[in-house]
């Protein structure tokens, strides 16, 4: 590939005074000055959160109001900064959801450690943990920012669920047991 | 009122001037020189030559002392060594002789009535009067002064120039 | 002079200082606003004092305009801790902000800002002291402003302020020459006087019912040189060598904080304001509008002052507009522009107008 | 007592003496130059005072002030050239002390 040397054109007299260029620049800035501001006045106006935004991790319930987490602890293992602590517990035999067998007794996410990588959401087989749209998080003490289970459910709310895996399982169990008896 | 002003301005001229001569830090000396020159400009105002007062501030305080400060900063000439005691004594003697001589001379001339010691109400030396004088009676000195400025400018450029060596790069003469 | 006269004079002076300093403060707010507008932001629009900000419509409007930002900033400067670094030269360190601030206040005394015509038709200029060599006085005193910067740079006793001080001294000397030479043709043009009032009076009226008599129309080159030199003398952005943030941290005021920095800051804007005022007086017709005679009475006087203020504020706006448009020069480019371009241009301009005026006077 | 010509002359004389004193005392080239400036300033004050006090009611005596203009111009020249010499001296010898500039001695 041959190198092509471009001769620079000598500047004309008007260009050498730089005045036309300066006036051109002033025109551009004036044009910008007359445009409305492009910024968002943040605390008053909130930005639109796109779908798939990875904000604060939360726990969600299914539409029936049952907690989806089965405390398999996959998220705890995958979490790179080790922000998640789960104390597994069993579901009482006489409960309506006894067929799920396990539920977290305690579920903590340390928001000071969380790096919002989204691995927990990705790894969760139950689609129980989601990084939702909260992007601004603050608190007055370290303890306050270690979110407990109830807090996580409170900010997580309910998300639609297509599978109803445990409902189907219960129905199957019921059908099977009905068949036997 | 005017007497008091005169005394204040005279102090403002003399005391900083002494500090210029004795202060060991050149920056202090330069700042004292400004005070002295501003005092001098104030005395010109007392003498009703307002144009000269302003020129004094403009040229001396505005340009010359700035130039001094610039050079002081450039060559980093802080804290000159203390002069020798002998030099100090000899200079003080010279100062005493000169001042007594001047005061004595003035007093003697006054006694002989050599000077008109009254201030009459003369028309103030306006800028217009200066222009007329400069371009009629003093046109030759005016041109010579301009020529001197040109010579000084060229001289300064020649003195401060760094010579180019054969390769065309700058090199200080050494 | 009795006490009543003295106190009236004193009151006038204090009022003038109050108005100019308030305007200087608000030009800081304007600067921030202009910067924001150029960059597509709304600028300072939050600060609201408890009671004033709660007035239904007006309070909200004033808050959005950022008008309460100035007292907030001023109080911040006042109440901050005043650090004095251990390595500075104390006396000059304290003296420097004052030195950069005082010339601006002194220049105010000879700045005419309006005209009052009483019922008998007697014309009086609104000015504290009408000096017949006013412009020389302004040049002389404003040239003292550089000491603030030099002393700040030197007394801080550290390298960046020092470089800022050295640059300031060289730049100020260089551009003062071009500035002085560029205003000479103006005074030749208006005919043998150095008084600012007469310059303004010569610019009133219309030529051929269409052309304003402003000097900028007749002497665009003088106006251009003066404007460029003004930018350099006030250390505004294409020429802010003493304080170039990118290579000198904050230049000469690196070691300053709190109220001393506030003095430097306000002093800079006061210089801009007064420089704009001089430009308006010399080139833009001062308090006159073409084809509009100054009315008699207090009302006419107020109108003339308002016209003058409007022109000055436009010039201040131009300063800011240019600042947020142009990049900074390199130091050697500043020197080249000053000595090799502006100075010869100013000399040629002076000679050209001298010849022209001589020719006009012949016929 | 009113302030007359003699008082101005005494101030000018004292200023001149102090300038001469500084030139004799100091060995720093910069300060010597400053003291020379003081002496010139003293001469300026003398000239202005003389011409003011010898003026008549009809016309101001302009010779003194006009001469002062020339003195100021020449003083500016002198400072510029002097400082240029000092800078060159500094570049070559790294000193502005007059005592150390004795290359021709011995």
C-alpha cells in the first residue's frame, strides 16, 4: 500500500486571522445555547429503566404469593463477592406447600458487597431472584444495608410466572395419591 | 490639609526608598519601590501635574516594576548576602554627607531668595498643553527619544538572543 | 467641604461599590448559566432560601434562574475554614488577593455610567469623579491589577502558582502596549480629548439617518485589537495563561482557599465588568442609543443608565460566550500573537487613522 | 507654615541621596538598577516642582513636565537594557552579584 502524501493547502488571508473560524465556533455554541437542555433533573424526574436492567437483587414470589426460593444455595455458591448468605430450612409437614420441602429460613444479601453482576439471577433454577430496577441505594449504617429476607421480598414483589412448576408437581402428586387410594 | 497630605506623601516616598536600598530580598525591594513611586505620583497630584502622576503610575508601577519582578522570578535571585560592615559604614557616611549637603544647599538658596517660594494659580498642565509643547518646541527631542526607544528595543533583542549553532538548534553562548 | 457633602460622596461611593460588586457576583452566576446552556444543561437552579423560595410563582422562578446561588456561594466562601499553608510567605500571601481586588474598585471612581439632564437643559454626567484624563487613569490603575497575580504566584512558594505568576507578568506587559495603542485612534477621532464622557457624546446621533455614530463602525480594527487585549488583560479564556487548569492545577491561586480565593474570583469578574464598561464607552456608544436623545429628568437618567447596563451585560455575556467556545492558546502562541501580530497591527492602525483624520481635516 | 518649593526639593534631594546610598551599599545588580531608578525619580520630582513653582498666572511652565516625559521614556529604555544585560549575565555566570563578576581581576 503506497503512502500518499497530501500537500496541505496554504491558509488564505481570512483563514490566517482565524476570525471566520472563531465566528463559526460562536455560531455553533449559540445554536447549542438555544436548544433545550438535554439533561434529566434527577431527583425530580426519574430516568426510564430499560427492561433487563440489573439493579438491586431482590427475591420474588409467584402469583399465588408463595415464596419461590427453595434454598438450593446455588446463588450463594456462585456469588463472586460472597454477598449472599442462606440458612436453609424445611417447610412444616402440615403446610400447604409441604411438597416443596425446603425454603430459606434466613436469606441475606449484603448490598455493600454486591457487585450487581447478575450471576445469582442467571443461576437460579427457580427464577426466584431477580435484579430489578432499583438503581439508587443508600443507608445510614452497615447493618441497615444487609438486606434480610422480608426486606428482599418487600422490594421484590411478585413477578408473573409462566411455569407454576410446584403447583403442577402438587397436582401430579395429588392425582397420583388419588389414584392409589 | 495640604500640609498634612504633603507630609504623608513625603513619608510614603522616603521610607520605602530607604527600604529599597537596605532590604535583602529583591521582591521586598521591588514592592517598596512601587509604594515609593505611588507616593511620588501623589506628590505630582499635589503639584497639579495630573498627567505626569498618571504616567508615573502607568510606566513605573505598571510596567517597569513588573519587569523587575519578572526578572527576579526568572533568575531566582532571592536573599542577597549581607553587605560588609565597612561598606555599610562608608555608604551611610556618603548618605549623611549627601543629605546634609542637599538640605544645606536648599536652605541657603532659600535664605538668599534664590527660589520663588510662592505657588501661584497657574493653569494646570493639561494633556493638550503637553501635546502642543511636544510637537512644536520639543519636536527634535521627541524624535530623538523615539529613536532611543527603537535603539533600546533592538539592543535588548540582540543582547538576549541565543545564537543558533550549525545544526540550527538553539544554544546559549557559553 | 463640610460633613454633609462628604457623607453624600461616601454614600454614592458605597452605592456604586455595592452595585458593581453585586453585578460582578451575578456575572459568576451568569457564567455558570452560560456554561450550562452551551453544554445542554440547565445550570444552577436549586438553591432556594427557606422563605423567599416558598413564594408561590416568583420564588420558584427565581430559584430556577439561579438567583439565590450568589448569596449561597458568598456565604460558603465566608464560612469555610481559611487554610494558610505552612510554606507560604505570609505577608504577601495575604496581600495578594487584596491587591488584585482593589484596582477594580478604584477604576469605578472614573467610570461614567449615565447622563442626567435637568429641567434647565444642563447636562451632567453620572460619575463619581469626572477626570479629564479618565482613560489614562483607568489604564494606569488596571495595570496595577497584575501585582495581585504575581504576588500570589510568588508568595505561594510552590511551582504551579509560580509558573502562573511568571506567565501573568509577561502576558500583561505584552498586551498593555497593544491595548494602549488601539484606543489612541478613538480619541483622535472624537477630537482631542481624553475624557470618556466626551467620547460617548461624540458617538450619539445618526449619520445619514441610518448609520450609528459608534466608533466600532468607523474603527473595527481598533475595536478588535482592544477586545483581544481586554481578554488577555482580564485573563479570560483564550488567554487564561496564569490559571490554566489543564497544565497548572489552578495557576496562581492554587494555594488559596475560602475567602481569599473568593476575593480573587470576584476581582476577576469585577475586572471583566469594568473592562466591558470601557469597551462600551469607547466603541459602543455608552449610554446613548442611535436616534434616541437622552430625555430630561430623572426618568431619562434612569433610562440612560439602563441602556448602559444592558450594553455592558451583553459584553459580559460575550466574554462568557467566547470562553465556552474557544480552546486555550499555548503560552508561546499568546506571546507570538501579542508581539508579532497585535502590536504591529495596532501601530499600523494608528498610523492609518492618523493619516485619514489629517486628510479629513484638510477638506 | 505652607509647603513651598524648598520642601519638595528636600524630598527630592533625600530621595536622590538614598538612591546613591543604595548604589554604593548594594552589590546585587538588580537592586543597584532599582536604586538608579530612585535617583531618576528624584530628578523628576525636582523638575516638576521647579516648573510648578515658577509658573505664572497666564501660562503653565511646560519645559519641566515635558522634560520629565523624556526622562520617563529614557528610564524605561535603561531598565529594559539593564535587565537584558542582567539576564544574559545570569545565563553565563549564574550570578548577579557584582563582587563575583571579577574575571578581569588578577
